[in-house]
């Protein structure tokens, strides 16, 4: 997708601080981190959101999750981390390209959700 910022990162048109890459996925540090460790993991194929995945996307989704521990550990969160996938407007997805956030660091992340 020509106007997608994450597709432009995959294509090398926008720089990113890459921490992991293979033929299917790319992981890079968030430019506005919320935690000491805050990495985004994206499929190289443009998938708009978790709401639009197809059956053929299952392997790349599995790879994104399967690499999370290694990425978190390598980036300084060996004692645990949180994986977040925001989806759509209600899920507060800011970039319309499927991505997961790996957040962590030396201290606990905190409560999962703010109670209402």
C-alpha cells in the first residue's frame, strides 16, 4: 500500500531502528516508546488489521507471536513483557497496518486495563 507508513519502513523508504527481520516480519523500536522496551512487530505483507486477516495469514501471525519472547529478551525484558494488538477505531489502532507492540523493561508493566 503506497501511503502506509509501515509499508514504507518495510521498503526502506523510511528509516527505522530494526531489532529483528526475516522474510516475513520486521521488528523495530517504537519512535515514541511508552516503556523502556517498546518494539513494534509487523508483517511485511500489508494487512490492515487483525479484523482483516485471512486464513492464509495464519503462519505470519504465528511467527509474530513466536518471535516475541526472543525480541523482548534481546531488547532488555527477559523477565516478561506484554503483547498488545490494537484493532480498529475502538481498539485505538493508530496505523492501519497490523502490528503488535512488545512492551516491557525492568519493572512491571502495570494493570492490563484501566477500570471504568
